[in-house]
């Protein structure tokens, strides 16, 4: 079992796609053994996916339960880039509340407007690499289907 679940929502179809996606991503990207996914309802959360940047919960991410199954691989590709950044130590949430990126401390990132948040270096990197990871996932998925 490479993915575990927290929270009360258990959308079976999305869970199936998520496990498959994480399994394939592991072939291309260094990821922690334990990845936790919590599905959240769209009403309370205004995002499609988020990685929990808290030193107590490394490897945990949230996905919006309102996603379509076909949207899951792209959203996960982005969040898995963050999980990878945390796993390799490049991105490190610190207990005082800031975020350390390659040795530089960023504070108050949670209060930044969306446009500025997207300019943070770990976001820029995740956006830069997510297409590559998604392509890898889709390629591996196709190869696997061919074999079966
Ligand atoms: Zn991000």
C-alpha cells in the first residue's frame, strides 16, 4: 500500500486513479514511502489540490473531492512535485511557521495573494516540472496497458 487516506470522504473512483498515479510517479520521482491523501469537499476549500506544509505531516496532501477522475493525474503531478521537494529536503516547513527553500527562509507565505504565491520558487519549480511528470505518468500508464 503506497497511499493511505485520512478524512471522511472516500470517493472510490478518485482513490483508484490516485493510487495508480502515485504508483507510476514513484517510478520517475523520489517520493516518501508513506503518502497520505485527504479528500476535501469543494465547498470549504477553494483549491483542487494542496500539499500540507507542516513539519508534523510530511507526505500529506489534500485533493478536492469534486475533481473529475481524468483531472486527478495533473493535480497530483503538481502536488507530488511538492512532496518530492519536501522529501529531498529542498522544501522544509519549519515549526515557527515559515518555509525554508534551499536554505532561505520565507515567512508569511500563507497570507500572500494568489499571484504572488505562485511566484514563490518552489511553486515555480513545481509548475515547471509537473508537465514532465504528467507525461511520464501517462507514458508509463500506456506502456503498462500495452503489456497487460
Ligand atoms: Zn503548488
